[in-house]
């Protein structure tokens, strides 16, 4: 079905689009309305961010009884950071998974590269939120810019780096270049 010079590329694109549309439908129709997937990931991010801030010696923001569980910050901060579903990194994880699954390469490598990539992307997100909490504490006027641009670019660049490593080291394209 996917023959010719551009067959592998077309197959990659078709499989990627089908997987993305399947994920999007599953997320919007089942996971988002009927599970707590976003809340679980956000709680995990808050927990690890608080742990990293505490390890660095910061006193943590203390939530009030009516505060949502999706907030994290440093004591003395004008306001804590609210982590919402768009910032929980799930879409980045899904895009990473779809790319690796769709792109040619041996499943024996995909079996370890996917969990490692997911873990690394989640850790980068924790570091991003930790840095944003520090920015919010000391330079709150720079928070929005760093949230919208600096860390968005850095996190997406990291995911692209993971994709590049996959393509250059584990895909058939890497093997054909070295032959």
C-alpha cells in the first residue's frame, strides 16, 4: 500500500494522523469526561515540584482550606502557580509516543525508549514548573513571558531532541546513512 520512494514517509504521516485522531477522540470523549487523568498528572507534578523546591531549601506556599490542589509555590510569593490540564504535559507525552510508534524502528528499542522518553519529558516538566515557581517568587513580572515563550520553546525543543535521537540512532534511516 505504501510503496515507492515516498512510501515510508506517507505511511509515517498516515499512521501518525490516525493515532493522533484516535487519541484525541479517546481523550475528549472518554478520558477527560470520565476519568481523572489530568488531575492525577497535575497532582504528581505538584508533588514532585514541591519536592524539588523543598530540596533546594525553599519554604513552600501553604494552601488555604479552599485552595485547589493544583497550585504550587514558594512562601512569600504574590500568588502560587496554578497547573492546568494544558500544562500537565499529557499532549507532549502523547505526541512523543505517536511519533516513536509511527516512525520506523525496531520494537525492541521502542520498548525501552518510550518509557525513558516519557519519564524524561515528565521530569523536564517538573523542572519547568520549579523554575516558574522561582521566577514567580523573585520576578513575578517575568512569569508570563517565561511561561508562554522561554519554557514552551525549551520543552518542545527537548521533545524534538528525543525525536532526533530516535531518527538518527534507531530508525532504518540511521542505518542506511551509515551503510
